[in-house]
């Protein structure tokens, strides 16, 4: 046997085409005989109890190994053994079905013939469940002595607690979406689960007991009719502690040994975590393969815990805390693993696969009896080795020169996506349900063509644009594409929300599969392309404004260009020569003025609102780059020198944060009146029948949309990460630990401080890159507190078209010596991230 294969002690295959899962395996002394037995339940309803005793390692199942096999007619979700019957501390078997919980007594009768002992089960009691069950856990809830209570989690998030033969109460978990693994900690008297929010949550049993009772319907057996349980007054269900692990969990296990402190083990999709009783992480281990099951158990080393982890590569790993101690190969993928004491052999590993492969194995090695024969020594021919080395070096040099490692046909794209934006707006607008308060909301047609060079299976096309832009149809599904086949779709883009977007760029993504010889189902691939939308989609020409609260000046290293050349789509043909000033008005009502200096190489963007500067500034720089690129000018550059208007930027942040706080207070007030609100809603629905009143229909959606904007939290976390990594000053800042979850801050002072630090370190030569090529920082001085650049040449008697007004301002002094040009567009103030609506 191989060194890294599990030593097969006993194995069998259960039934035919039966299915098993995590809760279908249990190892316990269910017969109360002093020895462990293996209990297995299946989704086909079969219950089996085994007592393996092979004559030699590797034997299969014998006639006497199967103590009991019975079909219970309903699928078995989970089997557990505990003190489930009142008046006795004898162990009994609990079987969980979809709509029923049954508790059995397993007993044996001594046989007088060669058939051996006879085993049977006796139903002690059962509970019919009004909700579909998912899993269960048991333990001495509330600190009871000498008996175990049962807690069942339903598919809709209700915890149903049973005090043996009687039903105790039911509680709904707050914010429930999908059920997760559930376990009980007797040390803290708490139930621990993992929610669909990827958070480990702990609930005290006392909190569950005194919380408001669940609104549950139960069957009246005597009268054969249903009645609603009464709502008892109590406290609100509050979580004891929460930990965000960032992934879904497969299983939870509580470990408490004499030589180790009590710990909570959580098996995730990529890691397994060891937590303290209060939810703090003791340690975690990143797994190389996708796990399928795990089991923490006692370690021989004091203060440590061993963990068995099975994965989908038929491997079973043994960890001591986070150190891998042993890796062994199994003949199947285990969905459940247990450790048992069978026939005096301690530490037998019991594994079960989803198809019913049950195996008892142990870890060990066999001595290798093979010895490699001695080879005859021969003299080395150095001339032949030199000739061979020269030939290999020649091949390497030729391959390095041509760089044609792959054939030309393989380097070509399998599927090409092309998006064409119509040069003109739609003659008839295709806008649907737009919130823009304008006379007409324009739309533009986008034509998307996909051409396949190979066989593309199940191609799906998705179109993404920056909100509040929207498309008439954002998803398309096609039939399989043959080689050299193409598909074309046409859609329209329009402004749906009542605020300008942060960018005018869209993205097209096509996902498809290409079959291979080894994988007929196909390998998933993705092709994508980007497209730019016209500026006329969100704004139209307007009269320039001579007054503005905010101004931004862009310097270039090339002669200034006429605005009619850069923005021909905004040219007013009725005017003769007004090429140095343009006015833009968003569909949402905001106005922006763009000016160009005739004597210098500068452009100015000005508006009454700071957040409106970004879009026109970005569009100007893009069009200038395209203009000079057509003239084969490769050294064109846009720069910005001056003080960054952080104070105005912070005012926008404060205003947005205040709106969030007001929305949160309103939602808290609404939750306190939830019962009355729902009662009014039911009455109105009854009165209006099928016509739901608009306020009731959209209130929850609006509130939910407000709380989805967690802008302050996400930006602060991103900037904190930059300050801790590529923009850190020393190793002390790199050792800072970031918070594991995002929550609404008390104020914006921390965020403002981090933004100021970010700008300061970028000005001193910091680079937003972690590559080794940019580790040497260049010293660049940014005028954080200097005066702005002189703008007199921009304000030299500019006449507004259609009026007699002229821009005339006072001359400003020259800049200080520290006002040096920053050769990067990163200094342009980008306020597009703040979700404001005008």
C-alpha cells in the first residue's frame, strides 16, 4: 500500500443509487453496550446501524456487522444520539425528517441460534413539524442536568426548541435569508450559526427564551384543526456577538477538551477558523483545496487541537492547529468524517461519501520491500554533452527571437465583440420610466456584434453602464454559435436617474463555453469590449455663465485648440466666431462653462457646484488626447497645479453623511411602528384589492436603496489599505490591523483625515503601485497650501454669445515657487464617487 493512502480497516457500499450528506453519519453507543456503533441514514429513508469486526484489515461487511436496517419511508436529514427521553439518562436515537422529528430506543435481544442477536427500534415519541426542517443540534440548554434538549432550524429561519416530549417555543432569526450550519455551546449556553451574510452569529439561550414568541401555526390533534399560537410579550431577539468571515460556511463544531480551552471551529469554503467563545479569531488556516467536511478532535500535545479536513481531491489532511501534520488519500470524496473506538481499536477514522461509500480506516505506512538495482557506472562523454548543450541553447535562442511559441491561429481570439455607438441621437427617444424632470430625455442606439471563430456554447451577453444611465435591455441569450457565425443586437441607452453619471463609458461582456475532447461540456470563457457614449446624451448646449462658485484650470504643453474643434457636437452654427467659450447644461438642471485662453495653453471649467466639474473635465482631457493623437503627437500632456479644494469636497461628504443619518433615524422609527404599519397596509390592500398604494409599494425599496450606499465606509477602508501598504511610511503603519466589517461611522472626521493623508503622501512622491519597479519614489512637491495659479489670461474680455456681458476680473499675483506642475491627471479632483442627486 502507498505511503500516503489511508489504511483500509473495514468498508462497504450502502444500497444502490442512494444519496447521503453531512448529517447522515453518527458514531455513538446507541445500544448502551459500552462500544461505539456506526449509525447511517439516507435520503431514501433507510436507517442502518453497523458494528464492524473484520477478521483481518481490509475485509468488507460481514453478516454480523449490520445490526439493523429499516426503511422509515421519509428522507432522513440528520441522525443524533443523546439523552432525549425524560426520566432516564439512557442514550436514544433522534432522527430528523423534513416534517417530523422521531426519537427511538435501540435494543437487542440475545439469540439462541446461529443467526445471532436480534436488534430492533421502538418509537418513544415524535413531533410533527409545521415548517420544513433543515438541520438540528442538541445539548443541555439552559444548564439542565441529565438530559438533552433539541433545537431544529427550519428552512425559513425559525429555531424550534423541544424539551424532550414537549414543544417549548420557536424563534425567528433576524435578517434571515438561507439556513446555515447550527451548533450549541454548553459552556456559554449559546447557539452559533453562520448567516447568509457570511457572518458567524451567536445567540444566548436565555435571550431566545425571553424573546418575543414566533407566530407559528400548530396542529390541534384532538379537534383536527389548526390554530395560531398566541403572541407572548418579550424582549427583542439580539445577537450576542457577530464575526464576518467573508465566505459561506460548511460546518461548525464546538471543541472543549481538558488540555485545551473551549473553541469554536468554522469550516469555510476556502479557510477554517478557530474562534474564542466571545467571537475573536484565535487562528485561521487557508486551505489549498476546496474542503468537503472536517472534524476537530483531541490532540496528544497539550494546548493544541487536531483537525481532520476532507477535500474534493479525495484527500484527508490532519492539522495540529495550523500546521499540516499528515496527508492521506481516500478512495472517495468524504461528505462526513467521524472518529470512533471500534473493537478495541482507538482512533478509527469513519468516512462517508455522498454515494454511500462507508469506510473505516487508520493512518500508517507499510515498509517498502522494493530495492532499486545498482546501475553500472560508465564514463561521461564530455564532447557529446557539449554538442547537446549547444544544440539546446540554439533552440532557446531561436524561440526567444521569434516569440512565436503558439501558432498564429491559436493566438487569435475565439470570439470577437464589437460595440458601435450611433453618431446621432435617436430621432424618437427610447427612454423608459425615466426620473429626469426634463422636457425630453434623449437616447442613443448601440449596435453590438459578436463573431465566433470556434463553436461557442450557450453564449450570454450583458451590457453594463454607469448608473444613473440605463439600457432598454441589458441581457441577451443566444443559441450555440457555429464557427464563423455572428449575432447582432441593438439597444438604446438613456439617462434614467435624476443626477449626472460619473462616467460615459459602457462595457459589454459575453460569456460562453468552448468544448474540448476531455471536457465536452466546455471551458468557460469571457470576451468583452468597451464603448463611449456621447456627451449630448446627458447635456445640451446652453448660454455660458459669467459667475461661478468653483473653478478648475487645466494646463497643457501644446497650443490651445478652438472649442468648436474639440466639441463640434456643441457648436452653435448661428454664431460667427465664439470658439473660446462654451456652455453646457445637464438634463438635471446644472450648468457648466468651459473657456479656453487665446494667449496661453490653458482651459478653465467652472460651475456653481463642485461635483459638476468632473464630467466636463474628464471629457475635455479625453477629447484633447484624441485630437493630438490624430496629429501623431505623442508628448501631449494635461497638468493641474494649484491647491486641491479639499474643504469644499469635505462639505459634500458631510452633507451626504447627514442625509444618511436622517434616513437611518427614520428607519428606526419605522421599525418601532412595524406592527401598526403592517396592519394599516393589510387594511389598505383589502380596500384597494389588487391595486397596491404607491407609498406602501415603494417605501421599503427606497429605504433599502438608501442604506445600500455605504460610500463613507468603503472609501475609508480602501484609503486605509493604501496608507497601510504602498503609501505607508514605516513598518509600524504596515502592521496596523483593519476592521473586519463595515459599519456606519459616528462622524466623518476619520475619513477626512485619511483623505488628507492620501493627498499629502501622493504629493510627496507616493505611487499607487505595489510593483518593484516603482519602489523608488520620486520627490514631487504639491502646493497644498499655496495660492492658485494666475488666471488673468483666461479672463481677458471674453464676450458671452448672445449677450453684451464681458468677463473682466482683477489681475492676480504670480504663484509661489512651490507651485510646480504635477504631471498626472490623478490630481484632478474626482468627486464622482459621492452619490448625490440634484
